[in-house]
């Protein structure tokens, strides 16, 4: 069962460009090598390098049965490039411009069903419906905050769930999206990591979250920003994350400017360099959360694998390759990392990297012992950094009344079941 399950997981993200009725399954093995699946292979290899987390990935094999996954014959069309859609339509002797029509229906007009694509023949619409899925997820919970933040809990065909969020701010419309179901990193203060990693999300599923948030904006409003800061570690699902980035950025896709897209990582140095080499102009945010390795290891288990010195080097490499200044994210935890010494250490790190610092007030999770510092303590911390010459911003808490912390809505729903 475990092997079958992993094969089906692999099929979700294999490189098959479009539905083919004689396609064979991907090959999977239990030693961490998953042939024909770049995303899972990268994740399996990566997770295998971090003590105690390989078993988390193996657990996910057993937690999803093949019945729950459903048919793999119909694949998501989201994230397929115009060339791939054109290739599929050519096999049906459809002219090349049909691909542009289909893509426009998806990303410009926000079609939820192929049947809405009224300038296509009925026969073609039916064939598209038979071969592809457009939206795979169901919205199983929607929470709206008094500050306008809207959080959606999406359920996939295997009944796993992930969160995506719309954060409106003036004219800005930001989507916060997830890259994994659960998270293998297990930061001590975060709801997403409590139960570990369940599985990777495919590129299509990552794009689908941004599309769901676009739907929340309505037809007159467009997404202006996308942040990969939801559940999961994006760089531990590297290929799917990069494929999704390309679709979100593409002029035929969601057309969000690269500089308006942020990928947040706890800091996987080799993957940061790999991302830098792609020269995509996106913003890289490194979650530091502590000014020294000892405290960082206490808060972020994966910090045991990468020192702050290595992260600073990787961040410098990112700047050299892309010209984009790196952001350091620092969640403020009362009595843990909010003292004047911590501010001085953070200022030193920021100067070494010539980075901007974002201070994030902690959004409490009821099961966890951490608390947000008082407003005056946060202001003191901010001033300490400013006086040290750091370009620093204190973020506003959003969605406090709707389980605003990352993974919290998903966890609450899971506990109800
Ligand atoms: S803070 Fe981010 S990396 Fe850490 S457990 Fe939560 S989702 Fe994972």
C-alpha cells in the first residue's frame, strides 16, 4: 500500500505535460529516490539530510491511500504553459489560437468550469472537461476578519487540507499561499509544524491557491502581491515552487510582477543558491527569528543543519546574482528573543547581509507556550534596531480574530474531526 500510494503522489507532480490515456505510472522506491518526479526527489533527498525528518516523509506514504487520491487520469490544467496546452489541442486538430483562448479564460476571465468557455465548441468544452481539472480543491472553511483578511481552508482530493489567505491593504491585494501540506521544519512556535509534513503540494495546487485568492478579489480587482509564507518550507518543495512562481509571474498567467512575489524560507543554503542562479528577481525572505545559532536551534529544528554564517553567505550570493536585497524575517516572542541583546545581535547580522528586517508580532497559538511581546517592548526592539542603522519595519498583525497564525485554522479543523 505504501508503495502504491507513493506512486500516486508522484503522478501528481510528474513531468507529463498533458493527459495521455496510455500513460504509465511513475516509479517510486523506499530508499528516497523517486524516479520521474523531480519535486519529490528533491524533497526526499533534502529531508533525508536533516536528522529526524526523513521519517516524517515516510509517514506521509502511509497516511494517504490510493482510494483517497482518486483518479489520476484527469490532471490540473493550472500552470500548464500555452505551448503545452497548444500541443494538447494540436493532437485534436484544433488551431493554435485555441490555446490562447483557453488560457485567457482561466487567468483573465477567471473561469471556474470549462463549460463557461463559450467561444469554444461544445465538443471541445466536453473534451477539456473529460481530460483536465480546472479547480481541484473544495473550500471547506472561510474565515473573514474584521480587518478584511480572508482565510480559506482548501481540501484536496486526498482530503488533505491547506490554507491560503487574502490580505487587503489599501490598494494592495496580497495572497499568502502554502507549498506543503503540514510542514517538516517544526518551528516550536508554529501551528503548521505540530504534526509534521503530510505531503508536498504540486505546482498546480500552489497556483490554484493564488487563483482562489484572486477569486476573492472579484473581477475588478487583481492580485498585486503573492507571498509564499503559508504552510510548508517552499525550498524543500523546490521544483513545484519554481514552476508555480513562473505561472504566477507569467504575462499569460496571473501576471504578478516578480518583485511583488516573496518566497520565505527558514534558510536552506544550497536551495537559496539554486534559486539565485535562476535570476528571477523575486524577493527572498529568510526567517531568522534568533540572532545566534544556539537560540535559533531551539526555535527552528532545521537550524541544526545550517549555521547563520552559511545563511549569510547564501544571502550574499542571492544579492550578487539577482541584485535583490534579502529580507530578514524575525517573529517577536515575549521573553525569548525580544531583549536588547537580541536586537544588537540582529543588527549585526543585518549589517553583514545589508538586508531589510521585518519584525513580525507573534500570533499566539493556544496549544503553544509562546506569547507576543507588549506593544512597548516591540517598539523598544524596533528603536534599538533603528538606532543601530538597520532598515526595519514592524508588521501589523492581521486576522487575529480568525485563527490568523499560519496553520491555525487547519489545525483547529483537524482537531474537530
Ligand atoms: S514557521 Fe514556516 S517553516 Fe516553521 S514550522 Fe511554520 S510553516 Fe514550517
